[in-house]
């Protein structure tokens, strides 16, 4: 595949992956920062979202690096 076609396909994929990862991490941070929540299941859901965000971020980084 030519470099320009690869760049056209890669840029939206990296943008969507980065945005999704940032949304997961931001949502998790907002949930964890809530002072009135003391339920451990709320914290567990927030940490799960943070882990999903990290996995999406790593997958996006791997796609980006492998296509360079």
C-alpha cells in the first residue's frame, strides 16, 4: 500500500482510539474524584474503566507504531 493511503487510513483510526481512551480515563477520574461515593463497587467500576482506557491507548499506540 502506498504511504499516502496508509496515512489516510491511519489518522482516523488513531484519532478515534485516542479519543476513546481519553474518554474512558476522564470518566474514570471523574468517578473516582467523587467524594460522596464510598461504595467499593463504584470504585471497582471506575478502575475497570481506567483499565479499558489504558488497553485502548496501548492498542492505538501499537497500531500507530507498527504502521510508521
